[in-house]
């Protein structure tokens, strides 16, 4: 169960009961494992968390650099299982597969790899960020390589930022081929390629930023012109099936991003108007799930 590590940390008094519940909710809502949820909530950093888990379970902490993980994954060829479990094959020795894990309570993951590969599994405790970084390098681009999009140029974005934003009823925002629609698609696909756990669209009075959460840390992806704030907010609400006229209250919705005939990502969308930002603007973040490509813990 995804909650076991959180429970163990609480019982050992590394986190409080309130933090345990917060981590469980974050893991479930975000489609992530407990270590990733702990980092996303800034309860621990990656190195400290790994040391605590090693101490708690009596497991030696290893470094991914000790293993030929790239060659091993090419040979094992278990992309879907690696992506869904967020565990990483590290090395094959004498019919034993050394498997990088960040959560020792997830025995089911070890069973899945043993069933899929036929090898005996030797769990190896690693920092969660080492695993996530390796998986991004291995598979981050593969999942979207067949998606064809026409990227939006800087000049197109600048032109959008210099035109009237009072266009809530405009057909432009309902068209998949419009520049603002293509720009959002471009951002979402880049987040998938980088295996971001969530995305934040953040409008301010005089600026705008889009940030991805990578390895539990929010990092700036781009800073489009502030003038397209309303277009971005409204288009995101349209594709999330939210009320575009509601600008004062938070809303929750979903986006299904199709990558191919048999691969899609189900995204949870939350909008949150905040004080000090442009009227009606929203923070929009989501967590990814899909068949064939999903965050761990589902």
C-alpha cells in the first residue's frame, strides 16, 4: 500500500500524525509514491529522507553511480513497469536483478519485477531523486516522441500579449489550432517529457511564470508575456470543462491529454484565485496519471 511508509515514519516519530495524513492525501491526489510526496511537501530533502529510511529499515543506502543502470534497462526492457512503479533495474548478476527502490515497504513492486522478468529481485535503496532523474533520462522523451505539434514562436506569444484580453467568448479559445491552445499543448508535453509531478501557471500583476515540479523542487520553465494571462486561464478552464465565467472561487477539473491511440494522461486541474494577482487569474497545477505512463503509487 502507498501509505505504509508514511505510517512507519509517523510511528517512528519522524513525522507527525497531521503530516502523515497530508502525505497520504498528496500521494493519492498526485499519483506519486510516498517519498515523492514527502519531497513535494518540503517535509524532507532527498538526502535526509533517504538516510532516515535507511536507518528505519536497516538498509544500506547506495548510489546509482555504482551500477550500469542504462545498459541494464536496455536489456531488461520494462519501460511501462519502471514508469508505473518508479523503481529502476540497476544490474543483472547471476540471475539476480538488483532493483533500485526508494520505498522498502512496496514489496508488491519487487514481486511485479520478479514476475515480469523471471529474475530474483535484490532491492537496493536509493535516493528518490536519483531514481526519478534516471527514469527521466531513460524515458522522459520516449512517451511523447510520436506526438506531432506545431510549437508557438516567441513572436506569436508576444503578439498575443499585446492584444486585447477581453475575449472570453471568442472562438479563438475553443480552437485547438489557435496559438494559445498550441502553447498550452506545448507546455504540457514538455512537462510529460521531463516527468514533472505538477505544473503551475502563475499570473502576477506585471509578470507571468510557468513552473514544473521536478524531483520535488519547483523550477521555472518559462515566462510568457503577462498579457496572455487571461487567455491561458480561460483556455485551461475550457479544456478542463470548468466555468470560464467564474473568477472568484476555486475550481477543480480534469484534462485528458492523448499521446497515442493507447496512451493518455489523465490530469487533475485546480484553479485558485489569489490576492495580489490579476483579477480572475488562477494558479493551475495538476498531477499525471495514464495507462502506460503514470506516476507511481496508483
